[in-house]
């Protein structure tokens, strides 16, 4: 069972890696900044009210 679980984890990682590469390829100017911002928004602990990070 552990071998099967490991294979599923590797497949999921490979799929995520392909998605991230394709997404990065869609970005034009300032691709690094947009990619980092997207990563930060997706990894936030709760709802994000503003992407700037400042308090309103």
C-alpha cells in the first residue's frame, strides 16, 4: 500500500509542476512578480481581501 501511495504522490507532484510551468508561460511582463503574488494568494491561511498585503 505504501508504494501505491508514493506513486500517487509523485503523480500529483508532477501534475502540479506541469501546471505551474504552463501558468508561468502564460504570464508576460513581470512574470516572476505575478507568479510570486499568485503563490502567496493561493497559500494564504484564510480569505484574502486585498493582494497588496496592507491593512484597510
